[in-house]
C-alpha cells in the first residue's frame, strides 16, 4: 500500500512553519501513543507513521528534499547509491525530542544513561540571617548553627563497614534502573533495591545504615565584611550537604537581612540623617552635635539656614564592600517651630515680627512676587 503524504499524516499545510509541525505532532502522538492504546495495532501503526512523517518534515534539508521528490527522496536504493544512512530515527527518540524527555521513555534497544556509580556533589544550602545596621556597616563575626547531612565519620562516606565492599546490584545489573516494557516502549524507573546506585553494599555501616551520610548539627563561624546590605549573599565553601559516593560537599549560602536604624537611612554607601535645630539656631547660626557611625561629631550651620538644608560630612558613610573608600553622611536640617508659647514668648515674637521687613524673609518675598505675576 502506498504511503500517505507526510503533510496529510501530520494534518498540516505545506506552507506551515516548523513550530506548527511540532505542535501537530505533539497532539497526535499523545492521541495514538501505545500507552494510551494498549493492544491497538492501528494506533501503533499510526504512531509509527507520525514518527516517520515528523522525522522527514522537522529537518529543513529533508523537508526540502521531500517537497521536491516526495517519498522517492527517502528511497533506500537512492540513499545507498549516495552513501547515505537508511531508515528513520526510532519513534521514541522523536518523542523525547518533542516532549523534552529525560530518560523516562527509552527505546527497546536501550539508550544513554548516566553512570549510577559516578560521584555526586552535595546540595547547596541557604541560611537567612538578620544582622544590625551597625554590623552591616562596620563588619563583624558571627557564629551560626546549621543542621545538615555530613559525611559519616565512621565509614567516611563509603556507607560500608570497615573491610566490607560493594557488589553489582542483582536487580538492575548495575544500571541503577529497571525497565518495564509498554508496547514499543520500555519505561525506565529507579531500581528499588540499590536506589539508583547500581551497587549494593554487602555490610552497611551501622552508624549511617549504608547512606554514607548522617544528619549532624554544626557550628560555623562567618566573617561578615563591612558594607554588606539586605540581599547580600555570603558563600561558605564546602559547608553544604555532603556529596554522595565520595562526591564533594556543596556550599552554604548565607543571605543577609539588615535591620532598619532609628536614625540613619542608607542609600548605597551614603547615609542620611535628620537633625532638629531650633528656630533661633537656624536664624542666628550655631554649632550643633550630630551622630555618625563612629560616634558624635560637631558641625557648624550658618545663619539663615533653611529647613531641609543638607550638610555633607565626607567619608562618614558606609565602607564600600569592594574596598573603594566610604560614602558620605548627609545631615538634613529640620527646623523646629515652637509648639507651645507662653504670654511672654508670644509677645516677644510679635515684637520681632513687627520689626521684620521684606529683606528678612527673601524666600517668601520671591514666592509672592511670582504669585503676583501669575495672576496679573
């Protein structure tokens, strides 16, 4: 019986893109897959036909040849004359390609698998730690307690008693997987006896029961460099979980969370703090005390300082974590307005107000001039 047109098999037009071909194949392959149609010879034949059509049309060169010569492009006699390789890929290979399989579907002739006896690196661990604002800015040393799987100190990670060895697992023959046949496919599953290791220990270690690892609580000292911030991540090499079958340990990643400060706000390496001053100090000028990370210091504010004015203290910010100096401390002047006045104080202020002219409040005069121009 003559073969059907490959485009007809996949239910697509000749002008479609490869993604449409893959989409149609995916839909039909699921429909006619032998696992869904056990014992159905018609479905099995259609599944094979789908694989053959997809093999031809998913490759640009093969598709071009098919568009020009039809099924004759894949005639075994033509391929032999040209020195080509006959036949198509196994349907299972195509199924893995389209569906992103990772060893679950294996063809009847086996396939590439990872060595079950290969060493495996231990898992990385994450530890979230909260530190104070000062500790983040100045750096510190902290000790943390971590419960994780370490290499068994008795068998040193081998999982076997001293003098004992391991042998090939009789259930899986050392493959680490057992195969069960389903139609034209065989499904690979982790061996239940050796748990994928491929080998079985004759005399398991009594301490770790053959696992080679056991849960252990460790104390780890960390040096936190100055300049870290929330989200900074420190790596402690080799302090993750122990590897399998003698593999190296993973790493421990410590993620930092910095507490907010009552006075300082941080912007990169710079700091900002607001310092209240009295109306008299702002008007006449004064020397005031301000806090820094290293202690107290004094700054002079000039006469006529306005609310919100900034005074910069160079190098009084946070140390740069990469060693590029320190940021600055910006002091914002917050002028306090008296909230409660007695009769004498009120009288003096009223007397002062009567003595003021336009030159005393230049900002107000400028504002009202602009407003007058706006409405004129």
